[in-house]
């Protein structure tokens, strides 16, 4: 895992990058939760997603949104962070010109940003959204959702209502040629405090099936 910096619209952005040893390996971008509530690229859920993709042979980048850690700029609550994510994906593509496809993974606020990026970048072929804030944020922009993916939700989440994320998954799954699965981890809270191994398993099993990878 390598420390990296790349230039965003408001200054440099700080990240951590794992480059796959496999030629033509797919690549994934991981987005962290809300910066104003302590969200960083070192968040445990964010790191679990990063580790899961890396273990399955992906090149993976996670980074700090503007104003977080050593990333420059000011928090914008959406537009600026979406710009950061687009810049990070550009950087990831530059490092992986022979990648077969790209995935995005996001947690909470990062899931909301990630699914907005999904609408703008057709090269993203799969997504993992963990506890997307479906009851708080507007996800109507996913009309239609351009890629299949999975929404993973904790059953004991007291921040994101599990029924709201389940409804979102059901709505997206109803679109033609798109399959959006819903992975419920019954005992998990919003932070997956005692359920990171379950998150790793559910996310990993989905990636294996979708990307046709042999095993974790």
C-alpha cells in the first residue's frame, strides 16, 4: 500500500493506493463517510472495502475528501466531494490504463457520492454501497441506474433506516437489465462495529460472483 497525492480542483488530495500485480486487473475506488462526523479514508468500513477488493486482485484507491487529513480545500457537502471523486477516478485510470473495468465502493455519505459518480462515468461497471443514506439524501438521480451492484445494510443501524435502503435496492432492481442486490447483515450497527468480518464476506462474495473471481 502506497501513500499518494494527486491534484484536485481545490488543491492536493491524499490517498492510499494498492496496485495489483495482475496484468489487466480491474480497479476500484473507495469513498469514505461524512467528513463532518469523523469520516476519513482510514474509517474501518472504508478500509474493509479497500482490503476486500485488494485481496481479490484489484488495484484499489481510497482517499480523503477535501478538508480531511492532508487533503486541501473546504468541505462542500456534495458538489466538491463529487468533483474530488471524479478526480480520484481519473488518477486511478491513469495508473491502470489496461484495466478491464472499474468499480466503486462507498460507505454512508461516500455511498451517496459514489452513486452520483456512477451516473456520470459509464466505465464504472459495478458498485458496492454500504449503508447509503436513503432516508436522508435524494437518490432520484438514479433514473435509470446505469450499473448493477449491491447495497449492504446493517439490521441494527440507528442512522440509516434498513427499510429505506431496502426500498432503494428494490426500486433500482426493478429496472431493465440491472440487478441490484440487497445484503442485510442483521446484527450490524451503522459502523459495523462487531460485523466487519461479515461485511468483508458479503462484499467479497458479491465481487467474486460479479467479477468471476475464484475466491477470497
